[in-house]
């Protein structure tokens, strides 16, 4: 259950911590248990909050994992928080528990490549009707929400940084009873809480900003609705977190407010630098006033995030040369960690999509995606300037 008391940094540090007074531990311990005594007849036995019964088996629930889930829920501002072994596990369990054969899903076209592939190839295979619509059209709200059972979008799209008008979609869905699910990985709970804007479900690749150190893979789902079906799907499919992983992620999550605040600042400075650089064709960052999604971003975001993308003049060949000349910035997939990472979506996040599919959603072969870390912005800008000067 959520503990929405205090500011974001207070919640990140203190919420969900399992302190056992007999031991006096300051941080939640690792319960590296596969199984627990069951039935547990002790009068003071602690129940698994996801089942309301004593712990029995860590695929069903684990104290360290539950502690992490309560911390996430407090940060997200959701009544319930559910963890998974990856972001795709969160998306898959949500879809499979809420959508049945014959139901209709309306999804934004601009998605993380694996999500797009899952919707297109897997959900349709089991009889779920999936319609794709570009984010700008979704933001117009000219469609009939009542024609669909669920609407799915990314709050900030990967990798072109379009911004979804969740307030608008939430209003449309509320009036028709259609469920709204938002992937808020790029935003993080620091910059946006989609449930407050009208969403029914929010999912994250917790590998990114929530964990924040590029050393653990996980996913999260937040909701204020009864999560019983989602818990049941996770139990049946088995994509649960290991307690040691949960401990590592919890430790990283405690600094999310500090990290994301710095990443927001760095991204704005770097975006302005790139916008003025003569070797850059275009820059995609919602914090820039020149960005077509800036006004929507101001209504839906508390901060503009640490993710940006840009196109270098000369296309993919020049983009690859740029990556090879960087000093502090590491060419690697993933995002949201304390270190700055850069990648070409055609090689990583959207490699599963065809060139035609990528171009349809605005991803040119030479598009560079940049994840700002917490390094000094001046050093990052100098690194990028030096690499661009080689071109």
C-alpha cells in the first residue's frame, strides 16, 4: 500500500523500509528465501500484503521484494505497486491480465521497439485487435475512446521525445470507461505521475531511472485499482524479482529525486548546445520552446526528463563516427543511469523494426539517442563538441 507522506526524496528514502526492532536494522534486509514456514501459526506472523496471508513461497511474495514495491508505490503515488523481472514483464502481465480475445487495444505508434513487436505479433496472435495511431493524432482526441477496451501510450516516446497529452486521454477514457495505460519510463515518477493525470495503470522499465545505476533489470506497475488479476498473472507466468536484485534496486531508488533533478538540468543544457551547433540537423527535447510538444509537456510534466535525441548532418555514417569519438559518454543501450549513454536506435532499441516501420514513426537511421547522466554538464558538452568537430 502507498505511503504518500512527505516530499519525493523523503518517500524515496523512508517508504517501505522493513525495520525489525529486535535487530535494529536501519535498512531492509535481504530475505534470500525460496520458501517460508507454512502454515505459520505464530500469533505475530507478518502477512504478505499482496495476498493478505503469511508468506509461503517467494514466487508469490517476498518481504524484501514487498518492501521495494511499497517504496515504488509511495514514489509513484499509487495505492498498489507491483514489481517484475523486467519492464517487458510488466507490460506483458498487464496486457494478458486485462485484455481477452476479441477485445480492442488502441496503442500509440511511437513505442519502444519490443513493445511494438509484442503488440503487433503476440497480442494479435491471441485474438486481441490492436490499432496503432500516431501520438500527435492521439493528442487531438478526435477518435472514439468507447471503441476500445484499453488505450496504451508512452508519456514521452522512445526515442523521439514526443509527449502524450495524458490529461486529455484520461478525460476521454474516464467518460467512456476505457482503461488507460501509460509507460512513463522516460519521465520517471519524479517528473510525472500518470495516475494523477487520469491513467488507470502506469508501467516502468525500472532498469532505467528507478534503479538508476545500470546494474539491475526490473519492471514496475502502479495502479489504484484492484490488482488481483495482475498479481495472479505474475504468479502464473513467474517473472518475479530475486530478493538480492530487489535490495540493489531499492538502494538505487533512494536517490531518484537527486539523480533525476540533475539529469533534467543536464538535458536542458545539452539540448540548447546541440540546437545551436551547425553540424546538428535537428534536436528532439520537450524542454525546448521550439519543440512542437513543449506546450503539452508543460501541462503534463513536472520536469522535462534526461532523455533527448538528435540527428547529425550526414546521416548514419556521421552518427557512427560521432559515437566513436566520444570520451566520457559511453555508446551503449539502455538509459536512465548515473552515467551518460548514447546509442543509435537502429542498432538497439528499435532494431527489431523494419526501416519502413521506423521511418513511419520518425526514426531515421542516423538518429542518435542520448541519456544524460549526472556528470558535470560542461564536461559532457565539451565531449560532444569535440566529437562533432571531428566530423
